[in-house]
C-alpha cells in the first residue's frame, strides 16, 4: 500500500517519522465488549473528496481479510455512503454483527478460513441495519478521504497496491485517550474490481500504539465489499386493487 496514503499519514499523526512500520503478532480488536453507557459517544465524521470517484452509494458490509504471517482473520465494517451535492459522504456505523453471525465469523476465523455471508445473511443485515448492536469503540472522530485515480500523486500512481485501483478510501480514527486504545487507526481500502453488486480489492488496517512510544503497526490484506439491500416492500392495498382492475379494461 502506498506510503503517502497509509504510513505517511500515520507518521504525521504519531510524530514518529523515523520509526519503521512493524507487523504485530496479534490482530486489532474490532469488536470488543461495548463500553459502559457512561462512555457512550457519537463520533464526528467528515468526508474529503479527491477527484471524481465512482458512485459507491449504498449500505455496505466491508469484510477485511487480514493476512499477517500465520494470522488470518476477517474483520467486519459497516459503512453507508451517501451522495451529498453530487459527492460521496461516508459514514461508518460502529456496530457488531448479530450474535449468530458473529459466532459464524469467529468459527471461520478460528479455522483460518474466509467467511462468506449468504444472500439470506445480507438480507437479514439490511433489514436489521438500524438495530444492529452498537459498539462505538470510544472513537471520537473519523476523517474519510476518497480518491479516484486521476487525483493520485506520482508516488501513489507507482504504488503496486493502488496501481490497479479504481478508487481508494482512507479512514482515520481518533480515540478517547487512555486504556489500551491506540492513539489513532487508519483503514485503507483500494477497490480494484467489481464483484457482483459489490467490490473487492487491496486493504490495510494500521494503528499507532500509544506506549511506550508511538509505533505504527500495520495489518495488510484484501477486502470484499457486500451491498446490503432490504427486499422491496410488497405492494399496498391500493396498488393491488389497481392491478386487479387492469384486466377489466381489456
């Protein structure tokens, strides 16, 4: 993944530009136990658009397939992309999978196999979108950057991991200080190809650990992006009555 897109941003945030990125022995925790009610907060989210990226509007389940040495895990993210004045606006929902799907995912993670949700799973997630279990993770701010290729600089265009990208999204989290939380986290998703109604591509999740001194830690992998669409509502009574009368006009 491009240094300017990922590690450069992390080093600026951490103030540790002379520290090399290191691979961590364990993956980042994306679905820890929810914080107590007193710690509940809503993250401020902003989107910065670079160029004219393709239309990615919709609700999405993003499955990041981390592959670090012998550690292989799939990490889920829930993202909604809206169109605001003709430009994308990205909002991540900090929620968990429903218990039954979370258990299925963990079973695959334990076996180091990829979990692929069924069409029924995706429909269920779409229907439960507003009621998924909350998990705010003490994130206070999210900055979403989205690029399309003509907006890449020369170094980014030469990067192997983004050379084939049709778009790139970078999310930068800021956390409530304290506990075992990192200083910041950056997720980068570079979409390289359509896959059905969704996308696939290269990805990386990176964190800056707070102690004993800021150190960027990267988790490379790939991602799959699955669209969440609830089934169309059945026609109402009036529509059914009008349909019944259509045959009478022949």
